[in-house]
């Protein structure tokens, strides 16, 4: 179940990154919208670091930041789905989710414009961050994934490298 949870979270991250990088947005009327940018999100931040987020949102670095965020989402998602560099992927996922949460901590308890629900302190970003922490603690890369296969391969190579030498030393 932990590996399934890791894969689902990985899919969520990878899909968000893919869409932000390659998929154009469309209005309800069928007109193309400008490419995704984090500028609007950052400029509307309400959390304790709102001023810092506002400054970043108005920065000339936004096009670079947009690409970096989308790539981070995509690579983190692939890492989690494949079970490759799992602990690093989970750490990046947690940092991204924590930044999202801190930028807009839900304190109103009422439905806001464009909101999916009625949140008071706990929203989907916080829940997903909690799930990521569980996966970090249980080190799911050791349960299944490419991390496990690479670790097994390293162990076999180490055993094979020491095997004949150990036999020769024991004989002398």
C-alpha cells in the first residue's frame, strides 16, 4: 500500500509538471490562454512570508522559475513512480508541498473563489505533505522500485568482487 501511495503521489506530481511544461491551457470559450506561470499564485500569497512571495512573483526571474518548478514537479513525480532516488524525490515533494501550503494557509474556513472546498488549516496540500512524510519514514525505495534493484545489483557486485579474493586469502 505504501508503494501504491508513492506511485499515486508521483503521478500527481509528474502530471502537474507535464501539463505546466507542454500542455496549453484553454478558456471555457475555447480560446488559448497564456502559458502557465506561478506569478499569479505568488502575487496572491497570504501566508506568513507573503511579502517575499509577492517580490518573487514580480521578479524578472519568473520565466526561469516557472520552468524550474515544472521540471521539479515532473522529475519528482518520475522519481516517485519509478522508485529511483526515492528519498530525494520525497524530500523535494515535501518541500514543494510545504511551500504551497505556507504561501496560502487556509485560515478563513469558508469557500473562497476558485476553491475546491471549505478548508480551515488543513487542505489537500497539507494532507499530501503528511503522506509524503509517512513515505519518507518508511523508505519505500527499499520495498519496491529501481532503488531496490540497484541496491541488489551493488550487493551482488560487492559479493562477487570479494568472493574469489576471500577464498584465496582463506586458502593461504
